[in-house]
C-alpha cells in the first residue's frame, strides 16, 4: 500500500520529467525566458503537482479529476518540447 504520493512510481517519473525539462530549458536562448522556458517548466512541474494533489483528495472523483489534469499537463509539456525542437 502506498502511504505517500512520493512512493508512487508515476509521481517519481513526473519529477524526473520536470527535472529534465528544467535542464533542457537552461540551454534555451535568454529571449525565451518568459515564453517557452517558462511554459515548459510550468507544465512539467504541474504533472507531479497534480498527481500529489490528487493523491491527497478523499473521493475517487476528485482524485480522478487531478490525475486527468496531470495527464493534460504531460501532453502540454510534450507539445512544448516538440515546438522547442522545431524552432
């Protein structure tokens, strides 16, 4: 049984993604600080944050809502990474 969200493999992987996105974004041009850099970091951080918040919710409906938001943030992060590669 998982007693804390930090024990969840999906949360751990989400933290890995956030860390890697932070590292990647350090190499972006300074002119992107308030655009791609900020958006990438925020969406990547949002994945693990929403998993944690969902874990703390009491009802399965609330949990599911936050896990869905985390999934959306994962797709948003992927889109930012693809955009970064293209430009």
